[in-house]
């Protein structure tokens, strides 16, 4: 019983981490049609900002709060300078964002060297429920993921900003004709997606420690999750991330980890092949 | 169109790599090529001739360790050619080309390790076949079917395939896990062993030239023309009655075969294979070569591989840390301002796209 509970918690917390990482990726892919290969590096930057705050002696949570704003700001600038030119061509966008990611990743590698740098958990210790212990920080991540998910949903479905974003997604020319500044909306959406990645990086760095390939590890998983969930909506990628995250955390409990790892990808690709629109089809929230 | 090349080819056969005669080959190549320029303003054959002559002379002027490096570059150029066929001509974004490269490498490494088969006449076809088979399976699955697959799906599918193969190779004890398969025996032909050096270099160069000419023939045929149409406007090609998906699957498979050939050569040249060889890093590396050089021209892929590897080798002594950053910046600049690659500095758009119909006529005229 206790073992099953610990396993369930592990699976849940890993699923939450994947959802957190995919949120930004999914928003950019769904709302802008760009598969952002630099997303993993935004995660890395978020982690790096948190590490910097820690190394400078600031409280860790300060770094975690600052990370999404800094990374989001960078995302806004990059969108205005570079990403904007790629909208017409999705493949070129992939290559361009890959190049961007390469630059960011290697710069960070130059800054931190080839090390694995650890950042302590701002909320340490464990929560005891009877005889069972679960990590307090992982529990916090689950809670924050739920909050962020809810917040994003409300932002996109209930606010006027969300309305503009959705209008721009569904019919850019009509949105422009209605007086919505679509370039600004695209910029803001990209910055928002980047900020979410920054937040994800900041939150997971105590769990995975900081190394240059941190973001790369999650990038392909993230893409697969977005495709499984369905591009075009907010809920789709989140659902996909839940499925992929849960599967990749759950399968190693019942089979060899290597087989499980590969099996998740194979299953996902086969699924997408026969259901290209994903789990949740359609546009909107 | 084929004339200057064939003259050079004859020169190669006659000279077999003597320095003096190499210079003659250069003269022989330059003569007709220049006439060509005046007649039709064709730049491509000149570029091809210059690259070939430079490649022929390279081992004579380079030190031994550089010849070994140059051999590796030539193999990677062959690999780049396979990606260029798939992306540059048919417009299929394969982010998993290393899957075919690496699986063939692993395949021949296993042949050499477990069955003691190192005969060049067996291992190279075997490697090609492995690449071909994997590409047929993956390409058939991703590209064929009732609904045409989206570009995004194909690129992410190949990327995922390559990533999954990497994970599998890392975790599978039989394949050596993280360490891969070390100390592969050298390739043999009869009693002769191909070890690193000029002989291996010329072997690889010969294979590259043969494959290059085959590809050249392929892309200038009716089939190649249909492929280029596919890249420019897929729907239109479908309306002409071509089975677009089949064309794509065929070229994808051919590309996989070429990648497999390159992979088996690479495995024997380096003497070991390791998980990175099937993984995402090598897959994206080959994308870089072709983008730099210029996709859609065969020679662009070769030039791209040579330049990227060459500069990386040259800088790696002093600037190892910042080289990947520079590479990223250059790549970004090329994508933003020179989408057709470095070759577009010397090669007009007209010649790149329009060479198909004209090339065909001349192919028939060629001796």
C-alpha cells in the first residue's frame, strides 16, 4: 500500500513536471504554429537564473520569481528580432529556433562549464502521512503546476487578452481588421510561452540540478506530448503532456527502463499517425 | 552538362593520384568548363570540378593526420549527400538521418565483431542494405497512408525515431551500452587491410564520386524533376497524376541507403561506434552541413560538410568552447539572409532550379 502510494506520487510529480514544461511549448505551438526548438533552452535559462540567485547569496525563491520575467523578456526581444521572420515557414522556424537554442545552450555551457550544479530546495524536508514520506518540494511543484495551469486557462478563456490571442489564432486578417495588433499579440504570446518555460526551469532545477543539456532532455518529450495532445488548443498539449508524463514515469515500474523509454515514443508516434489531430481536436482554449 | 565531369573522370582513371598528373587533370577540367561558362554561363560544373581536383590533391599536400581527418570529412560529405537528397530535392525534413547512418554503423560493427566479416565487398552492401531497410520501414510508416502526413509530423517523427534509437543503443548491453562497440577490425579486400591513410582516403573519395554521379543522374532524370516539383508545390505534382507519397517514400529510402553506406564507412574508419552516432546530435549536424552549403544542389552538401568540419577542426584547438556558439550564430545568419546556403553566392537561382530540363538534354548528348 505504502509502496503503491509512493509510486503514484512519483508518477504524479513527474507528470506535473512534464505538464509544466509543455505548457509554454504548447501555447507557442498552438497559438502561433511554431515548434520552438529553443524552448528547452528557455527552461535551461530559467534554471540558470535561479542558480545565479543562489550563487550570489540571494534567497532561492527570489531567483524563482525573477526567472519567468527575465526569460519572458528575452523571449519578447527574440520574437521581435528573429522569430517574427519565420511565421510563414514552419520548417525554417524549426531550424531557426534550433540555431537560437544552440547559441543559448552553448553560451550557458561556457558559463557553467561541464558541471552538474546543485541548487537546494527552497522548501526542504518531507511531508509525512502516516508511515509514508513524500518530498515537500515535489509536492509544491504539483501544486504550482495546478495553479499555473488554472491561471493560464483563465487567462486565455476569460480575459480580453485571451480573447485577442484566440482571435489572432483563428483568423489573423480579421483580427487585424478588428483593430487587434497581431504582431504585438504574437510577441506577447511568445514571451508568455518563454516565461512559462523559465518558470518550469526555475522550479525543476532543485530536482534535476543544473547542467547544459537540461532543456534538451525534455524537448523531444515535449514535442511528442504536444503532438499527442493536439496542436491548436490550450487543453490539447496539456492533456498530451499528462499522458506522456504519466506513461514515461509509470512504465519503468513494470518493465526495463530502456524498453519503457523507447516504447513511450513508439506508442506516441503510432498514435499520432492514426490520429493526426491528437487527443483533443479543434482550436480555441 | 556531364562533359566536364567525364573529362575529369577520365583524367582520374589515367592518373591515379600522381601529383604531376593531378595538375594535368586540373588543366583538363578547366578547359572545357571555361568554354561552358561562355556558352551557357554554367557555374555548377566548375564548382564541382574544382572541388574534385582539390579533393584529389588533398592527401598529397596534407600531413598524415590531416589525411585521416580529410577521410572523415569525405565520409560525412557522403552522409550530407543523403540528407540533401531527402530535404534539398524532395522537401522531406528528416531530423533523424543519423538513425540510418548509425544503425548501419552498428550493423557492420556487429558483423565484424560477432561473425568476423570484414570483407569490403560484403560489409558495404550490408551497411547500405541496413540503412535502406530502416529508411524503408520508418519512411513507409511516416510517409505512406491514407492521409498525407504533415511536414511537422514527418520531421518530429524522424527526430523521435533517432532519439529513441539513441536511448535504445545506450541501454542495450549487446550493443555495448554507453561505450558502444570499440576496436572494430579494419575492412579487408583479399589480404589487404584498409587502415587510416591515403588508401582509405581514395577509396572513400572514389565511392563519393560514384554515389555523387548516381545522385546527379537521379536528380536530373524525370524522377528528379518530379521530386523538385514535390518540393516546390506538392499539390500540383499530385494533380499531374504523380503518386506524391510514393515518390517521397522512394527518395527517403534511397537517402537512407546512402546514409547507411556512409555510416558503415565511418564505423570502419573510426574503428568504433557509439550511441551518439544514431542520435539527435549527429542528425542535426548533417542538417547544418546542408543548410550551410546550400540545399537543393548536390555539391552544396559536400561543400557544407567540408566547410563546417574544416572550420570546426581549425578552431577547435584554441576556441573549442565558443565554436558551437559561432556555429549557431552563423547558422542563424545563413537561415535569415542566405536560405539557399553559401553556394548561392556563386550559383544563381536560375541555374539551381532550371538546370533540370536543360541537364536532361545534355545528358543524352554526353559521350
